[in-house]
């Protein structure tokens, strides 16, 4: 059965969009953490007396800080995926294109050779798709963890706020 290379290229485009989406989500989460931390530091003098008076608020504040750090760690992890699988040299992998095939002329010859043999061409495309799927999987695991800990940190901020308000009136 004759294969259409456009199916492979379209799959690669779709995977690139998923990579960008994961990185965008991680960037948004990181921005929210930066905003919240900035607001808290800006009002630190007003917040400090309330925190110092209550060991419970200090403990919750410590747990909040830990959840923020874990979330930020997962955001950074999303931007730096690591592939732990070994692949043969592939003309489509950016690092291989630069380091595995010599100068531009040798690389050009190799890409013409690979793309001239249909089975080799599809195998190279399939390896690229597999590598990107692995990257996307790791990015979405990291983003989901970042979102989870961001939610926990937001809930803890609300708990701290509610406890602070209750302590002011009672």
C-alpha cells in the first residue's frame, strides 16, 4: 500500500502544536506564581505580623511555599525535556543533522539518499514522530504536576486568607 508522506508531516505539525501548548501552559502557571509572590512580597510588612502571631499560619505558609516551589520545578521541567531513548542517527533530528553527517555537502548527500529510499524515508519520519511523542508525554506530565501544585498553592492562599480574617474578628 502506497503511503502518503503528508500524513507524517501533518502528524509532526500536530505534535509541534502540542509541544507549544504544553510550554504555553507552563509559562502561564509560572507567570501566575510570579504575580502572587510579587504581591505577597509587596505587602510583606502588612502580612508579617499576622503570620508571626499564628503557628498554624506559619505552617500553612511553609506548605504553600513548598507547593509553589514544586509547581515551579515542574514548569521548568516542561521547558527542558530529556529523551532517554537511543535512536540511530536521523537526518531529521536537529542534533544529528549538525553533528552526525559531516559538513553541509555530506548532510545534503545523506538526506537525498534517505529521502530517495521510500522505506528509509518513512522510518526516519516515524522515528521523529516517536521522539516528539516521547517529548510531549514528558511535557504534559510536567504541566499536569505543575497545575496540580498550583491548585494546591491557590487553595492554601485561600485558607491562609480565611484563617487571617477569622483571627482578626475573633
